[in-house]
């Protein structure tokens, strides 16, 4: 119990004093996860919408692959990215290993199945009459997709939130491909591991509290998004 | 009104997120990098942080330190993902150089291992001055089920050292009393502290964490076999495209007289004893 209170106090003092090391860690976390989520949404939402709206032989296999991806252990993805970007690996020439870029790649791979999978489910559950009506009214394919995404925006938003939650809190993959380098690839989760390893439980807990706070603020902001011009149309 | 407030808030957050994305993408590497793969023991003690920031200032390189287990550090070096490695597993290091992955191994410093155990010492190690006997006592108390031994079990330098000790004294570790954790030094100490186990740790890590380990005490120390030398090995530039020049500069930096002295002084003010001893000729 003492540790929790100590951690809370430390978290507050770290935040209000703008400790540059802590600010750096927070910014790196947000930068890596923000970029990864952006690309995951860019790939995942259209893919999910496509899968949700179309029907073709072999679709169930792709669905199963996607659902497997949702449960793929991040550490295994980290190892895969490590081997790929290791200087002896196929993309070694890029020199991305132990930089935030490799971390972003790993996080995209972790989060896009979640985004695509939940988007697919959301699109699937849109009333099928809407589709018929839109077609009857002569809507183009593009208009149909946009209308359906709009109709299922809450579900799509949940898909993005799920993707965000999976990667902001992820540690195994970013530790492996980022290397937890101070002022460069250290993020909140790897900092928690480091401080725990050193026995600084108070500091580790305070990083945990900061992480939780950030996740809450971001999720809160995202959850008021669908309100935009929403219910009155 | 409220809605437009929310709108504003959301757009601020979105703009900020985008700003991070942009910052991330325009990040330019202005200084040349030197990547050092090392063990958690040097990093967690704080010694390396101190030395590397001085090296960065003097040389102008941006030094990236990746602190992992010795096994992983060697593998990172073997794949050419670091320019230089700084580890403590003599046999494995010699192998590493012999196989052509590294150019040359240079002694930098040493520290020593200590046998730790529960404060009340059920195996009575305190009454022994022979390491072999001490380890046998740990085995016996373990077989009786009154205590256990916590091993790193992660192919690290410490783990390799520990395995070689059981081997030297002919003790069979295939029993319920021997727990292979697969964790770093800090985690292993925390586990041993909670389980009231015996364990082997480098003195530096134990001293720097002692405040958090109320149940553990040093019960055996000082034997020659507990000696723990650290070597630094630049990665062979013929094997991989590495920053060999920077690696050589770092080796020269580490063996320099003033840095050697600084290594010997590190930790004295905090723990009243040095954590490492200089070891370069």
C-alpha cells in the first residue's frame, strides 16, 4: 500500500516538475504508438470494411487469419521484426533496428488485425437493408462504403481504441526491437521493466500511473469523437 | 456550446498526435552512432551511464546502449546489430573471437560474485570458508526441502558462471530445489528475496538494490572462483558493416588511466566500497 502512495506522489512530482527524462519517455511513447496507430488504421479500416462488405471464396480463411493475428503474442512479432531488420536480415540495410521505426513497424503489425477485425464486425452488423436502399438510390460503390462506415462509426472507433490499447501497453516487442535506449527508444512500458529490474518499485509504479493516465485521456478524447455532428443527422 | 468545446479539444489532441508523427518522421541522424550491447549488470548499476556520457562528449559519437543478458548481447553482436559488446562470460567471449565475430577481447574491469541467501541462513554458509562446501550445503538444505536456489537461467554471464561452479564442485542441479527463472539479475534477486532462496549475484547489482531486498544477505564471498572479469570486444568489420573506428575509440577510452581510476572509484561514495575493480594493463 505504501508503495502505491509513494508511486502516486512520485508520478505527480515527476509530471509537475517536467522532469526532462520523463517527458522524453512520454513523448517517445506517444510518438511511436500514435504513428503506429495511424498506419494501422490506414490499413485496417479499409481492409475491415472490404471484408465486411464483400463475399468471395476463401473469405473465411482470411477472417481466421485476421482473428489469429488478434491473438498473436507481441513478443513473437517482436522477434520476427528483429530478425527482419537485423543487419543480417533482409531489411538490415535500412538500419532501423534499435530505432523508433522498428518499434512502429512492430506495433503496426500488432494493432492492425485488431482494427481490421473489429471494423469488419462493425460493418457486418450494419442493417443489410441500408445496403439495398443505397444501391437502389443509385449510390456509387465509394458512396456506399462511406455511408456504411459512417453508420458503423462507433464500431470503427472501438476498433481503433482496441488497437491503441494493445500497443500503448505492449512491452515485449518494443523492448526487443527498440532496445530500451535512453533518450531514444525508451518508452513508458520498457521504463517500467527497467525500474522494476533495478528494484525501484516506486518509480516503476509511478510510470505505470502515468501510462494509465495517458491511456485514459486519449480514450476519453476518442470516445467523444462520434458526437461530432452525430445524432442530429 | 459544449459540443464545440469538445470539438476543439479533440482537434487539439489530433494536431498534437500529428505533430508527434511529423517529428518522428523528420528525425535526422546528425551525429554518427555507436551501438554498444552490454549486460544489465553494468547498466543497472549506473556505471555505464556515467562513462558513456563522458565518451559521447569527448568523441562526438551518439552512443546507444542496449542492456540485455550476455547471451542476447553476444547474439546481437554475432548478427552485427551492435558495433561493440561489453560482457562477462570469458569462455563464450573467447569463442566469439575465435569464431571471427569479434576482433579482439580487452580486459576492462572485474567485479566479484557473492552467494546470497536468507538472513537466518538455514544452510549455515557463514561457518564455511570453502566455496565447494558452501554450495554443497545449499544443495543439502535444498534436498531437505528447507530452502531453494534461484538461478538466472537466462544464458547470461552470471548464469554461465553459476553453471560452471556447480560443474567444478560436481553438484547435480537436477532437483526440485533448483529453480531456473529465466530472468535478469534484478528480477532474480527480487524473486530470491520473496522465496527466501539462495542465489548467486554480482556484488554491484546486489549492493545497488540492497535497500529493496530486506530478506537477503551476503553469506559467502571472496573465493577466487567468484572472480568476474568484463571484456570488451569490437565486432569484426570484415563480418558486418559496423562502426569499427568508433568501437576502437571506445576500447582506448575504457583502458585509459583516468577512466580506469574512475571505474575503481565508482560506487564508493554510495556503498562505502567499490563495485568494480580496474583490470586493464
